[in-house]
C-alpha cells in the first residue's frame, strides 16, 4: 500500500502552475493537451461531456450499478458508462451507502 498524498500534492502544483507541464508530463498546458483530447475522444464515440455541473446524488440500480446521476440543478444524467472528476473528499460525501463496503472505496 502506498500513500498518494505526495503524488497528489505534486500534481496539484503541476496543474496550477502556468508552466507546470514543463515537468516533462505534457508538451503544453493540461487543459489543452490532456483534458481536451480526452473529451474529444469521448465525444467522437458518441459520448457527452458535461462541464461545470455538480452531482447531488448517485442513484443505483438493484444490482448496485449506476442508474443515473442527479445534478444539483435537478437534471438527471443517464448513460452506459460514467466518468466524473471530483476531489476525493467530495466523492466520499457522494458515495452511495451500498458502495461504502466495497474494498476499493474503503481506502
């Protein structure tokens, strides 16, 4: 087991610095060289990228898979697969009770 705190601190600094990508991770700024290509790939496969939206709740199916996301504005996001970016502390608040016993989320 390994603490990711050092890595997260370094990456946080890297993402906030104007020239942080000169640390040899990327050949440009992270939003342009990392985030946009990922979003473009998702969209090229028919997916949808929703930005600046806050998840209020993760609703589950009976089998504990994701049924949909409920956003704070009341919208419901449904799909075949889901990816959302959030700080770990926020994820802990959103984590459905049924998932809290899964070993992956206990860490």
